[in-house]
C-alpha cells in the first residue's frame, strides 16, 4: 500500500515536473518572440526610406563646352567646298580684276560659276567687279550670296564694305569693314577703307585712328594714302602729312 502510494506520489511529481518544464520553456519562447518583434519594430521604419530622385539631364545640352565646340566644328564643316576647276578660273579672273580689267574678269567669274554655282569666291569677286562698274545693288546681292555660303569669308565682308562705299552708303560700309576686322584684325585694307570714309567726311581724328594700324601692317599704304582723293579734306593737316610721309 505504501509502495503504491509512493509510486503514485513519484509519478505525480514527475508529471508536475514535466508540466513545469513545458510551461517554463513556453514562457521563454513567448518572451523572446515578443522582444524580437518589439526590436524589429523599433529598428525598421514603417515606410521604406525614400531615395532622392536624380534630376534628369536636360535634353538641351548646347550650353556645355564640348557641345558648343562640336557645333562650331559642324558649322565649319558645312561651308561649301568650291570645285577646283572653278577656283582656277576665279584666280585667273582675280588677277584681271586687280588690273581693273572688269569685263574680262567677269567672263572668267561667270565661267567659274557655270562649273560651280555655289563657288562663293567667284560670287564675291563678281559682285565687287559689278559694283566698280556702277551696278551696286546687283553686286551687293552677289556678295550677300557669298556670305550666306561662308559667313566667315573676310574678303567678302571687305568687298561688301567696298560696294557700300561705292554706293555712298557710308554707315553700312563702315559696319561691313568692322565685321571683316572682327574676323581678322590684320586685314590692312579694311582699316584703310574706314579711314578713307572718314577722310571724305573731314574727320581727321578717325582718319588717324584707322590709318595708323593700316600703315603698321603695310608701309606701302603710305604711298597709296598720299595719292588718295578721299583724303583731300584732311591732306593739309600736319598730323596726316607726318603719318604718310616717306
């Protein structure tokens, strides 16, 4: 009887011990799970962090130095390259033009343009030859065509100034000569052209301002200026005489 009772007591204690162990581990697991959940909630934001949007690159990138350089290069590459045979005729005509043989020069310029109607060199020279023959508007129209084909053609800007000067349009003439000088500050005869216009107007200060750099670039300008009718209104001025003396 005592053994059976003892056995029951032992069994009861064993069962109680097992239950106690199970309860203990259950509490431990729940406590750990609860702590982990709370930790995750405090460490992880309820919303994911927003990544700042990178602004899209402007499609208009013409202001960037590299693109500006490419634009300038493209503009240069777009200038018409005249036919070689047309250029030979142009050079031959130019020699006659400098000798004031305008009709003969025009024949060669026309022949060049029959080969290449976009030969801006021949268009420019033909325009100047026509202007010297009194066809100012027709000459200016051809020079403008040459500049449309090559806006950086210094000789065309000079001839435009010359044609305007021959037409008596002095302000426009000076502007064209100035444009030539912007492109090439060593263009002797654009300085001279401006000086000659101011000479007609009797403006000795402006004559000296533009004649001095022309002479500095080419001393032969002195002799031309001494015999230039345009400088008649200022020729007696001692400053002019000193500047152009041999």
